[in-house]
C-alpha cells in the first residue's frame, strides 16, 4: 500500500521559515509535490519536482519556497522562507505514478501576522 507521510507543519510568525517533509513508501513516482488548501478555497498547486529534478512553482511562492527531492530516501521537501499570513493552509503532499495520484494526510501551516 502506497503511503505518503508528511511532517514539519506548525505555527510561525510572518517572515519566518518552515520545512515540510514527505516520505513515500515506494520509489515509483515520476513527480512529487505540494499543494495547499486554505479554508473556503480550492486546493492549489504550490510546487512540484520531477524525478529528473525539474521544478515548477506557483507564482505566489516563487523566490520564497524551494522544493527538493531525495530519490534515495523517497522524500520530497519544501523549504518555506519569508512566510506570509496568506500562506496559511493545510499543505498536502502529492505523488504521481502514470495517471494515478496519491495524497498525504495534510499538515497545517499557520502564519501569524
């Protein structure tokens, strides 16, 4: 059974940093990434990284967030710097294998002003 286990969320002041981690139980995924969902909003893309290292970011996080992937550990990371209150959301790890998507359970990130 495929599992994605997230960690690293929490409460931080505006301007602070957090690092999210997502460990996968298998190495089959071509693309891994992070999405987020704030109350009343749809889930949105934050960043993705392919197995070859190609990254993609939402415009709202470019220059502040960095996604990276350790293929040996089947783990993807999201380094979040210069956090803003509008970054507050539940962050979900996502992994794709062919046409199938898998999701983590979500981790709360709260940025206070």
